[in-house]
C-alpha cells in the first residue's frame, strides 16, 4: 500500500494564505421560500459518527428505512472526520473481545484492510490506522447491512438540521428541515476551507458565493394515507437536536454532591467542558524540511509542552498515535516505554493535551453554547439555529493546532517542564490535500474531536426524582476514604456518599449503625435493570483552563478538575439515560446520554459510542414493531417490565451485550477487570 501526500505545511508560508484559510466569510440567514425535496424515514439519525453509524447499522439489519445526516462528508466521526483513528480500549474487554457485533466487525475489517490490526505500530492502542480508510470501511459496512437486512439507507453527507416542527403538545417531532450543501459553481471543492470558515454558511438557508444549498424536509413514512410513527436519534457530537428541541440537559461541571463527590465546584458551571481537538497528520522525512513560522505562532507558543518528563521525547510522542508505518524501525525504550523508532514515511496523528487540545472554560470563550447563550443569540428562534457553537473558538483552535505542529518542528520552549527540554525536530512535514489522511486541503481534521457536549437529563425515576442520570459514584473505583472527602463534604453528604457505594451495608450506614468510614466499598459499578449496552474506560480528563484565553502565558487547568479522574469498573448504558424529557419520539446516543460531567469522561470512547448507537437503532426498530414509545419500556420501573425484558433479549441475541459476564449484585469480583 503506497500513500503519497502533498508537502502541505510548506505552502502555508505567507500571512495572506493563513488569513485565507482561517477567515470566515459572510453569509445570510434568510429562510427558504420553497423546499427542494421531501424524504421519508422510519429512523432519522442526526450525526454520522460511530454512534450514528451503529444506529443506522442496526436499523438496516432490522429492515428499516434509515436517513442518516452528517455535517461532514465522512462516516465514522472519531475514527474518520475527527481524525482520532486510534481505538481507546481496556485490556480485559479487549482480551475477551466483549463488544457489540458491529464494533467487532469494524475491528475485523480494519485488520483485513491492512493485513494487521495496527498498521501504524502505535503504542497507545492495539489499532491505529488512517482516517480516510475508516470512512471507506464504515460505508461498506452500512451497504452490507442494508443488503443483509433488506433495509434502506438514505445517506446525506454535508447536511445539517436547521429546524424542527414539534407537535402542539410538545411530545412529538413531526418533521425536520435540513440543509445540504455543495460547492458553488467554479468554487473550490468542499474541505478546502476550515470548519470555522464554513460552519455559519452551512447553517444558512441561502446560497452563498461558496456554497449552494438543497433544502430537505424529513418526514415519517406514510402509512395508510397517514404519516406513520418514526424516531429521531440525536447522535451528533454536541447534542444539537436536544438543544434545538429544547429538552432539559446539562453542560459542563455538575455541582458537588454525594453522587458527584469529586466535582471541582460547589455549583454548576456550564462553561467548563472537556477540551476539544483538531487533529492533524504529519510524516517523518529523511530530508530536513524548511518551514516558515505561522504569523500567529507566538500567541500560542507559551502553552505547548511535553507535559511530563517521562513523555519528553519527540520519537515517543510521534509514535504514540502513529497511524501508518510501512517500515518497522529499531526497538527503542524511553523511561520504560517501548516503541519502534520512526522511519521516513511513517505518519503520526497528533492529539496532545498540552498541544492541539483547545480547552476554554469561561463564558467568554466556551465552545458549546449554553441554553441561555443560545436564547440570547436568537438560535432558539424559528430559523435561528446556527449549530450552537462559538465560531471564534473554533477558529482559535485551528490556529493553535497549526501552531502546535510548528512547535513540534521548531519550538524550543516548554510551558510545564522549562527550558532545555524541547529541541527542534526538522525532519517532519504537515500532510495536506484531499487525498491526505485527514482529507482536507488545509490538513486539519474535518471536525474537531469532541470529548463532551450537552448531556440530557433523563425522566424522573425512582431514586432520582429530578431526572435520571449516571454519576461518578456509579462507575468509579475510588473508595472515598481519602481525607479530602471526609473533610470537604458535609457530614450528611459524606454519609450518603458512603451509603451509595456500600453495597449491602447501605441501610446500616444510613441508620448510623456503621460509621461511614468503616463501610466496605462495593467492587462493581451500578447495575441497571434497563441496561441496553456496555462500556469500559478510565475516567479520563482533558480539563478546561482557568482563564481566558486558553493560551495566556501561565494559564493553568481548572483547579480540582482532575480529582475525579481514575479507573472505573465496567459499566452499563441504561435505557433511561437515552430517553429525554418532554419528547417521546427522540432517542439520544453517543456522548449526549444522561451522564454527569465526571462519568462522561469515561462514557465517550469508541466502543461505548458504538454500543449506545446499537442500542438506539435496536430500540427504535423494536418500538416501531411493537407500536410503543421507548419511555413505555421503563415507566413502571422498578416493577417488572415484560417488554423491556424482550428488548434486552433481542439485543443479546443480536450480539449486542447489555451486561458484562457474571454481572450480578452478588458478584464482588469486578476488580479483575482492567
């Protein structure tokens, strides 16, 4: 397999070219006078990331008509358009191959594509590969599912949802209006400009000098001269549909409580979400490369760092997420980490916390707009939706990613480790072009890798009358006997915390029969009777920064944000976490399910996204067949729900696990899972 890409970054040498790539152009928000087409679906999936693809995959296998929209032109989200094509997996789950059937198929197809699972010979994962290949694999998987299940896929790349028509009682999404864009005549192809340049145009009904628009109305399929039932699945990266539909959701930090005891704040803070990242690919070269410093580099240079002394080695960083390695280099060891040294032609994808991560955390620079910010900007008005993101923050993140590459190439400063650590590395080049790994002329990923967006608040449930959610204490391995918790939490809060994680001793702790610090910590996650999927990953933080702008010299991470980080037990996806309040035909997959800020740091990786999407596709198909709404499967819990049990049996029979092996409240041996 021979991959040759443009030399890329060398052409980005003048201020005028940088300005061209990063300056948005003006657009109009004029509403459409007519619709260009109407499309009927049984399941409308918004977002073509891993969760959205998994939803479509299961829907097609069930014989459903599935409409799938995506803002970019690639399927796969994290592993394609966002560039993070290095599978995040835990050792035990990986060893047991205990995943959803579609995720297993994805891994198998990656291995068949390259003849091995890890063509990049990276050391962060057992599988690192090229993003553009991931899109091709996803495309073929959906075609095969369509043929096998006799379903129908209607795929709408370069498409965003602009408006929803909701019934007068507020319970049903009747239809959705979308905008699909394509290049205007004699204009550059898509993926020439960065997202910050094009996103406002993409959400505008009116044709612009760069983009022509097709206005589409999505509707349920007709049924006996009437519109039948359908389900809308929000599988977007930031929870766009839950914001547009205005259902209750959380954003950012949750207030400290016995459910979220490691929270860094006593109050909610919607502005501090996890950092997001524009990834890029770079190639190791035999020859020295001659680059010119970007005009904005010095603005961002004070931020960059190898972060830790044990990571302060360029070859180690290069190979960490190396996605292509045609020639195996010499085995190398740095501070106990073994890897094969880079050789010319190797390609590395960069996703580095103190590099191209962009981590805003204030009301002046947060990326994902809060409900109040959306209302103030008119985005909740009819025709006003613009995607719910701050364009300026996207632009600065793009500049920072370009600057990080230059730091890797020529930088000599290190914000965390001081002088003398960072040395220039001039035998690398930045890969650009429509045929490059990221598939863009500018070389950055088509969409940033999003770690956290809006998270729904589920419907009131027993034990959670204010709305269901999955919290820190539901998954964390922490025993909470640390002095910090005993001294920081009020006595009653600490007692409730210890009772919550005490297992069979909970009642005795609440009654005061056992002191909280003497209670034995259960060694498992919370078990849900309505579990429809699984996941396992560490609670992994890329915290927001304390001040604005992110790159300000001396800026630090928000204090206390990493306190909740650490190992988790294998966990489940509760159906209640996927059902929003108010709207009955809306399901939520991916990162927007009902988790807390800390739990979301584990519920965000590749296999989880797939499992949640597989659940969404199966639930929607099951509900259509049974003539019910998903909330009816869980509204009588904790009483027996026969239809819920039938759904779970269907998921298991289809190869989509809802529980890990030997899952039981009586099983206390979950410490073996790594």
